[in-house]
């Protein structure tokens, strides 16, 4: 869910500053499937970015300040968790735009619900993206466990990719994963005169842990009205 106001522009600028800041020391050459990867990014860089990134109050699973609270809690665990991060700047085939000195292919996501003030999409992440940070060994482990799980449940067909749940279990508790998408503004109705290059969307994938503490989450009436069609 994204607000159609100056939030789009401020989030774009905050995201560019973040990538510009981490790129010199953390960019990995040869990103998977043409995406840009940044490894071993300190947690403090990620939480600083999330504090500057404004999410819509009706976003039920991606309220930036709640995500910061969750990460801060994991950093205080014994031993600390989520201490280093991989960041993926997702780039799709086709026309590219300049972003933080990089060429990035836009992501197309059509509106599920659209009003004059915000638009909502069904799903930001493509399932394979959640495994982009895994090493070959971690990926093979997640895929093997997925196949074992499906075989145990007598499900027909052997999967070619690991499930999201087992991707998260294969990731060490010290590592978080942040995915950033530049959404194509041409597929939504932008305000007259808006020349936005892209709308930035974010997704986070956390490793499985036994030490997770509950975080209180507030969902406002905008979310319930949309979900219940009130």
C-alpha cells in the first residue's frame, strides 16, 4: 500500500541515499538474475533507512517503525541476531532507470485497490526473490528440505525451488534480508503533473528464530475497510 502524496518522492530520495551510502563497501559484483546485491550491511544502516522510510498506516505487514522495533529487539538477544544484512535492489528485464548510480529495471505491479490518496497491490515480492541472498549451500539445503517435506506429505511433483518457510530456516539468525523494488508508475494513476521516476517498495525476510519477542502491531480502519469491503 502506497500513499499518493509527497511520501513517494521522499521515500525515493531516502532510498537513493541509502543505496549510495552502502554501495562503495558492500556491493557484490555479478548479482543474481541481474539484480544488485549488497552484502554484510550493518544493521544500523538498515534501521536508519527504515526510520526514514514512510510506510502507509494501513499497511498491515510493513509498518517501518514496527520493523525497526523488531530488529532492535533481535539485536539485543543473547547472542545478538540480525547483526548483518543483505540488501537486494531488484532489477527486471526491459527499460532501465538511473537510481543511485545504477541501472535498474522497473517492476510492474497493478493496483488491487486504488483511490485518490493511495493504491494497494496484492503482493510485492516475487517468491524466488526471497532466496536471492542464500549461498549455494544454503539454497541446496532449503530445496532439499522442501522436497523432503512434500514427499512426506504425499504431494505429487517435485518442486524446483525451495518454499519461503524453508528459505527463512536456511538463513542464519545473524542475517536479515531487505528487498527493494522500483515500481513502474505508468501502471497506476498518479496525480496530475507528477513526474515520479518510480515508486519504491520494500520487503523484509527474517530468518527463523526461537528467540523472537512479540511486537505490538496497530492496524487502522483503512486496512479493515479495504479487507472487509466496508
